[in-house]
C-alpha cells in the first residue's frame, strides 16, 4: 500500500458474515496485522477480496454508482473480468474507499 494507513480514512467494520466465516476472519486478522507494516498490506487485501468473491458471491456489494472510475470499465467487459470486478467491489467491505477503489 503506497499511502500511510493513518491518512486514508476509517476502515469500515466488516459485516457479520465475514466474522462468521473462519477463512474471512483469518484473512481479516492477517490484514489487520499488516495494516501499518512498512511493506504494506496489498497482498492481504487481494487474498481477502478473492476469497469473498469466490466463497460469498451473494455478499459482494453492487456496482459503485458514483466516484468509481473502474466499475464502468469492468461492467463493459465480458466474463473474463467478472471475478476481478467482484473482487474490486468486495474491497469496500473492509477497506476505506480511497484504497478500495484503486484496483
């Protein structure tokens, strides 16, 4: 993560389904431990978003309506981008918008 985690805004409280899933909980705790590490927590973000998109597709948030440059691009793409778009939207569940919408 290129930005100082203390300056990106508040992280959202993850929804209950994430705490009820042992894999989500494990990945959330791992993300939390890496949050302020010098090397960042990019990999941890990707792993958690990938897990949510694959294991909890009904809990992935809908398309961002305002302020997202990537959603319109992903929406135009066919099947090859569907999983990446779901991961992009899933990041809203556990990352501040200023970071969640970067990829």
